[in-house]
């Protein structure tokens, strides 16, 4: 086509002929470039181009979403275009200064705060309360601060430009004096930044960094001086440096050239970059000012053809591409070296590939230079030392919103709990500069015990930074543990082995893609697992388990009834005619834990009429007993269960009319013990309390209907801890009662009827969990009782039919087991007061249960101080106790080589292109957030782990 156009319209135009020849050559290589994945998709190319123009042409920052990127690009481009039509130089300066500051703010957070304020004024109070928990980072204090900074900035720019902006640049001009100040500021800011990191420039150990970083208290005490350094750096970088740079730009003579495209583009960009990316803007202005001081010849091309804005634009692009070139070169060298030095990397073809890289090193440098020029990732083909150029792509290298995709599992809750505290610590570290130069696209890795957090900086502006935090799966496989072991080695060398290091000792892992930066105090759970051998299998401990269970259960039942009486009194539901019972049991809303049997495999004995000698044993329909339910405040539906192996029966509530087929399948109840005809099931009489206030502590009647023989009741009376029972009652205060006698507690202790109720209640629970035998429980039975997996029995069937009582019994048993572990570890309990302290601590500060429980995850999110769980390893035959402790601990943070992460992303794109159908699902999981091969860049190793948690975009205020 171009050739035809050339022949018809421009026969004598050599430039079209030359373009035609070049395009013919390029078109020949397009299929090959497409096959190897170098040609970008249109959407990635469009977003990459818009991001590059916004950052380097308009002075903005990459955005965390495509919508924000498009909106910010249009607004920024409109600002640059509008500045071209302003007729006054002073107006141009004020316009660029004001809009440069405004566009560098966190406009999305400001808009959200404004929207929330408007909604709170026009909606009901109920809607207000619903939004009250939202965290608004922009309030009146921030508004006043930004308005004050903007006002002083406009005043400074207008005064300097109006009265001192007409002099040319010389070594004694006002602009040169400001340049000297900027050079000093740059040196101070750099020194204050590097002095807060564990390694100076990543090479030598920092002698000012605290050596003891094992405890938070000691570390924070020794880091106070560095914290003061961070505050000074923050003030210099946030307030002093921007005002100094505004002064330098306002004094520039190039602003006198109105209606110039180069002035509009260059100065609109730098006036915004002063606030958007202060550190890089300071470096660019210092480089330009030093070049002007060294080259004062006005006839030179640098001074004659380019104004200051375009010089700063070119220097900014050159700085970015040079840093990318160094990063890519370091990454390529690491790939080549580790392919030979690491045994897992070494293959038969490794020597050949390394030799080819050495021989064709100039070509490799060309590939790296082109990759840096295009700002595209350097692709190590399958992590081998064979390099290709990936297609250009935006910094946010995945589709969809931030935090939308993660492989959620039961361990996700630990990251959910720690991320808010980690975000606060990151906020301080980023503001102080202890994490180095953080730019959009910077990657950080955090490590604590078996947890790995991957942090990506997505956008940055004046006093804010937008990050995304991803939690990687816990290292459960051997390959993941091996990879994490290398990370631990790097951090331990930097932070934990410092007492043996010398001053300015070198970094043994220099050139590694992970460079340790600092440690952050974070409030999180530490995980400790202990083997319970010698505790759970101790005959002495197990012998006292039942007695301790009775004590704990008595305490729990009294506390339960006491709290119920408080609720009863507060609701005003006391009625003299119904004093003998409690309000309606709400066990229909209770969460029933895992039951050891299915409902259809159990049987309710008391639903069947007593067998007599006159009964027809061949009757297909066993007669249901007409018995009256105990009088209660509310009725609880009876659960009728069936015997294992039998056909399910129907209760009296079922319709009387049934088809012959239905009658045929009615239950034939076999195997039940015979009962004498004269022995009828007795109806519980109304309890006659000697103290009228005993009704407040009375347990529900249905809880003492367990089918236990009278001999066991008498035996329980002998075992019942009466002194403990009296001590518990003496601890009650009954403050919620308006009028109470002075001898209330004494009357309660003397009430034998109340004590008999608790004896029946405790015996019912013991009957359900342990049966009627007095044998010492085995460790396996203790484990099953703890997990709620006891084999079926008549007593357990009755107990599980009372879900609320079953939960109390299960909770009491778990407290008893934890008490047994504490007694074995810390010594015996000396008195009742100490025992009560143990139980109150379990109730208030502990969650004792199973890791698989929903309540476990809720306890983690609610930040219970301690969590305990019992586990069993069937392979080794041991029982383990897991304890989570909430405390403020030090999390190690290191900075990753950005190119290594981007290179692995490109590697995944290439592998996915040629993946088989079986691999697509695996790659789709891996693709979303993290593709770090082993941090030694080992090709044979899998990634560090899939992300099981991904936060939304976190806006961290930096001032």
C-alpha cells in the first residue's frame, strides 16, 4: 500500500521509499515476535503508553486501576493544554503550581471523604451509625494542612517570579543560590535515608543500626535516635525540599516564553512532580542545575535549544531507564551465575549456555538496553540463562481490581488479623525512609515464622502511598520450605547474627535479589506447637481429670445461670407465677459443633411407651407415650432420633391417617431392654427451694432428665465438691438485684434442693461424656471428647439432644484439659482462688477449641490474646498442643529486585502461552499475584507460594 502511494503521489520522495523498505523488514519479523510473546496485546499496549505519558510526560504516578489511570490522564493532559492558553506568565506559574499540588494529592480518598460527609448529612441516623466504623483518613486537620501548604506555595511562586524571575542563570544568580541549597538538601536526605537501613547502599553493614533486634522493647529503645532521624528526613522531604524546588522553578527565565508547547509540557510536569515524586524531582533538578553550572556557554545546544522544563523531562527519562538498565543487568548476571553455582540449576546444557552468554555479551547488553528503553521486562526463558524481551506492560501486571483474587483457605485469617497492624508499621517506615527509595512498582517481602507477605507499591503522591499486601501460603511442602529457608538465611545474617559482625562488614548476599531493609513492630500471633507426651498419657493426670471436670462444670453451670438471671432481670420478664423455670431456651440458634453421630443413627428412648407383658411385640406401630412436658417459659421442640439400622419412626405430631405403605415402614423397635410394667417414667416434681432467690440459679428442668440410676446419683452426691460449690456461690455479688437480703449467699449455700439440681446436671454431663464407669479415661478417649467425636452411647445421645448443655459440657471439658496441661507445666493449683483465676482467664483471654472451628477464626479476628488447640499426629502417634499468642513482634522486611519480579511475570506469560490444557488451571492460580521462583533464581524450584490473602488498595498517609 505504501509502495502504491509512493508511486502515485511521491515518486521523487526518498523518505517514503526508505520507510517502505524498513517496514517490509519489520513485517517479516512480526510473526516471530508474536510467537515468542514480545508483541503486546492492544489493551496492555494502550495502558502502558498511557502510564508512561502520565508519569514522564505529565509528572503523575501510575494508578491502581485502569479507570483511575484514564481519568487522571485526561485531567493531567487537560491541565497541560489549558496552561498553553493563559496569557500571563504569572497566571501560568500560579496555574501550574496550584494544579500540580492538587493533582498530586490522594483525590480518590478526598472524594470518598466528601461523599461520606454528604451522605451523613442527608441520611438517617441509622445509616450514619452504619458508616461510622469506616476509616476516613481525610478530615478537617488534613484539609487545613493542605490548604495552608497550597497558600504558601502560591505566594512563594508568585512573589519570586514577579520580582526575581527575569535574571539569567549565573553562578551568583538567585536561581544558582537555590541550586546550592538543593544540592545540600539532596545529600542530607540521602544520608538520612541510608542511615536507617541495616545495610548502607546494600553493601556494608550500618554501624548506627541496632544490633539486638530480637525483642521489640530493646529494639525500639535503641532505635529512638533513628526515629528522630526519620522525623527530620520527613520534614525535609515533605516541606523544605518542595518549597526550595518551587523557588528554583519560579526563578527560571524560561517561563517568560508564553504559548510554548515545550514550556507547557515541561513545566507542568515538573511543577507536579515536585509534590508527586519529591525525591526523584530533587535529583533531577540537582542534575540539571549542576550541568548548568558546569556548562555556562549560552551557545551550547543544551542551553540554546532546550528550556529547563524539557531538560528536566529528558533527565527524568534518562534516570529511570538507567536505573532499569542496572536492575536488569544485575538480574541477568544473577541468572547466569546461579545457573552454574547452584546444584539444582546445573544441567548438561548449562556450561554451553553460560559460554554463549559470555561470548555474546555485547548482544546480551543490547537486549538489556532495549528492554530498559521500552520499560519492558527481561524474560529469562523458563528461568534459564536465555534472555528475551517481554512486551511492555503497566506496573499493575494483572487484570481485575486490586485484592480481588486469592486462594482463600483457613490460614487466610492470620493475614487478615495482622495486615492492619502491618499497614501502620509500613506507614511509619515509608515516611521515615527506612525501606529505601519506594516508587510505584517497588516490591517488598516480609517474613515472620512461617508467614510471607508480599507488598507492591501501586501509586504514590504527596503524603500518601497506595500499596497492596498479599499473604502467601504457609510453607507446608518441602520445596516451599526450602525456598523459605534461603529467605530466613538472608534475614538471619542481617538481623540476628550481628553480635559477631564487625563494623562496616560486607553484605554476604550482595547482588541477591532480596536486600534486607529493616524490621517492623507488628501486632500478630506467634505460633508454638508442643508435644504433649508425658501429659496426656500420664495416669496421674488422667486420674484427676474427672474430678477437675466436675469442678469446672459446676463453675460453668453457676456462671451460666447467674448470667441468665442478669438477662432475665434486665429484660423485666420476672413473673411470680413462673418462678420455677427460665425463659425460653434459644438453643435453636446455638451453633452445634461436630457431633459424633448422625441424627438418623440415634434414638430417643423416652419417646417409646414402656414395654409390658401384655404388649404385642409384633405390633408394627409402637405406641408413643402420652406424657406432659415440664412446665417451661417456652417450649423446645423434641428431637426424636432413631436407632442405628432401624427405620425412622414418627412422633405423635404426625397425622393420624396413614397409608398401608406408611404403616408397613413404621419402625420395628428391637433390642431395647425390657422394663417392668409397674415402673412408669416419673414426671419431675416442682423443686421446693428453701431460699426464694434460688430460682435465679436454677438450671432448666430438661437438663436433669438423663436416664441414670439412683445409685449413680448417690455416688455423685459423695463425689460432689461441696466446698468448691460454696466457694463459687460466695463469689457472686447479685448487684443486678434491686433488693436483696444481707444473708442471701448463706441462704443459697444452705439450700439443699439447689445443690441437688447441680448434682443432677453434673451427673448428666458426666454420663454423656464418660458413661457410668469409674475407670480412668484413655488418652484416645480424652482426644475424642475434646474434639466432640465420642462414639455413640445412650448418654451421649441424650446430651446431644440438649445442644446448649452439650456445648457447655464440651467447653467445660476443654477448659479441664487446658487446666491439666497448665498444672503439669506450671505446678498444681494450691487453692480455690487460684483455680477461679485460671477459669476466668480461660473465659476472658483464651479461646480453647479446634483450629477447624468457625469460632477459632472469629477469635483470631477479634484478637483474643491466646488460643489453644489439641491435635493428633496419626503417623507418629503423638498428641500436640498448639498455642497462638497475640503480641507485638518484629517482622523482617527486605526489598526485592523489581526486574526479577517483572521477569518472572513475563516468564509466566510465555509459559502460559504454550501450556497444555492440564496446566491451564495451575497457571491460572499462579498467575494472579506472585511468581517468585526461589530467590536464588532456581528454575527447577516452584514458586514461594500461592497468595491466600490479598488486601484491597491501602492508602497509607506518610505525614
